[in-house]
C-alpha cells in the first residue's frame, strides 16, 4: 500500500480503484463514514470482525489519503478467503471519495482459488474509455467439402511421380498434394489468455455444482470444512 501511495500523486488523483489480496484483517474498519444525528457512523458490516496488526496498518494508510474500503459497506460482506486454515476477509476493493458513488462491488462465485474474486462494476461515463480491438490473423484451411474434394481428384487424375529416390519422391508428392488442394482464407480472432472452451461438459457440471456449494456457504447452509473438502475433491 505504501508503494501505491507513493506512485499516485494526491494532486493528480482522479477516480481511484485499487483491489487485491492485502493479507490484512480489518474487521469493520476503513469503510465510508456517514454522519447521522451529529454522530459519526461506520458503514462496513464485515462477516470477519477480527482486526490484526496488518489490518490496523492498512486502515491507517488509506485513511491518511481519504481512501476507503468498499467491501462491504451498507450491506453484509462475505468472506474473501476460504481455505483449510479458516475463512476470513483479506482481499479488498479500495476507492477514493470521487470513485465511491460510481462503483458497485460484489463477492463473486468462482472456485479456482482459496481466494474468492471481487467483482467490480464501474458506473462512470465511457467518454474516456478506449475499447481495445481483439487481435486477428488470416489463416488458410483446406477445403474438404464436396467441391474441394472433386477439384483435388481432378488435378491428381493420371498424375505419376517421376522421382526415383525416396526423399525426392516424398518431396514431389507433398508438393503435388499442396498444389492440388483448394484453400480457403479466413480471418479469426486470437484467443485471449484464460479462455477455456476446451473444458468438457463434465467439468462444467462439476464447476456449477461447486459454485452452488459456495453460495450455500455464504448463506451459512454448509460449513467451511465441507466446502473446502468438496473443492479439494473436485480439484477446481
């Protein structure tokens, strides 16, 4: 956090959003503060009430800059770490006052890690948002449809290999196949990192089941130990 504070000049600060694993437990501290009937009221309601040394340091650092922890203010916040050693809140979305009203945050349902993802929705205008185009490339594919096969057979009819040596024969054969095959050109989008279209139906079914278990854990319908045991079994 100290490094982040040093790199972001206070005078040039705009809408600020910082998120990640801070390895700190902050209880209900560090959230937006509201004044009601002349009294200051904390708005965080975390399921993890523990405040440790790292949490006190984190809260002190962000309050010096007027920043605040967004998870979970105004509503009950869920655990962000669920592992064999226990369950706690150590992952945070931290914002400044300017960004607070423009952000919606929820604790997600992905199960790949011990740390539950924090999903952030930005609400401010898109006037300055630059949409990045997906990278593409042109590929050639053999046309194996009926017309392509017919053309290939026509070009190879009565063709004979004129070479004697095996290496030369193979080279000429490959060249004949290449030149006789009808090609089609197609523009495709390159895959982004993390895209997993190869997963089987069974994997997806197990994934949905484990997410259902995570939602039950959030509602205290199953124990942390049961959820960890199921995640370990499915290895998702």
